C-alpha cells in the first residue's frame, strides 16, 4: 500500500531542529510541524515540493520548535489569502510560547516572536492534513505541554482504531536517546512514564520523526535505547 503522506524535513536554527512539511499525497494539502526559525528557508522548501500549507502544528513550546511560527503564519496567510492557524501544543506549554522573544535573546539566536496558538491540543484530540488524520497523545516530561502526533491506518470494519504507522514525536524520543529534562518544568520520571505508557505501546513497526537527528522505529528504541532498557 502506498504511504498516504509525504514528508520533507527542513533543519532549522543552530540547533538543527527537524522542522517538517507533511502532506496528504492524494490532496496535496499540507502542514508545517515545528517551524522554529529560518522562515524563508521553510517557505522555499514549501515552494519546492509544490503543496498548499493549511496548518502549522507544534509539538511543544521550546524556541527551536516554535519561535518562527508566528512569522510563518503571517506569511502563509498572506500567500494563501486565508488564515493559516497555529495548532498545539498542549496548554501547559503556554508559559514557553509567551516568552519566545526572551528565550531567543537568552540563547543568542535571531529574534523570534511570541506565539499565541489558535487552538490548543489535548489527549485524545484528532487533527487532519487533507484526508489523513493524526491522533494526539499528551506526553509531558521534556516540557509539560509536549504532544505526539500519531498517524494510524484506516479503521477496520468494526469501527475500532487502525494500527499506528508513523508518529511525529518532537523531543519526547530520539534515536538512541530521549528529550532533555533540565529545562524549566522538565521532569525525567514523567518523561519516561509518557514514553513507556503511550509511545512504546504504539507498536514496534511504527516509524517516528524526532525533533533532532534521524528517524527511528519504536521497536529499535524499545530494544536498544539505553534510557528505556
């Protein structure tokens, strides 16, 4: 079966954060995940793949994931002639999104903008890109409002949820590591609980895109990640 989505990863900021453009292959409708900065670079990548971005999704509120979101919303809305909303993360990251300018100055990065999402996300919510749906898992620990976006197969005839296929995990989980928890309101024990109770049960064959570094699979991390074994 052909994959229902396509992904273009655009590393942004000095942190080389994996901003991504994800689109529904059938409709060519798209979303940008975690535009932390380098907005013109992101716009160039959107033009190159030839899709229409309708939404900006955030996994959490740290500056390398969110500081460019307001500028991108402004430019895409003007380009599209219609509002392009910022959706997510969970409300518990509001304190981070309210202080993007201050955080950028503190870390010596080009100035970003504070971010006011159009919609917050919570456990059990569903968002769409074209005809493709993602379930939302609230996975605090790296930050209190971190969320994971889970793409599932189509539901079966019984109406139950289809098996998970792919996830955008932000800085919850990395290939061979996990998110840092020494930033404000980080909690190592809580992060491990989030991963073990919500991410690992998605299934070994699920591929994931982290906020930094290469993609991985849940099964490989379950077996080899030193923080989880």
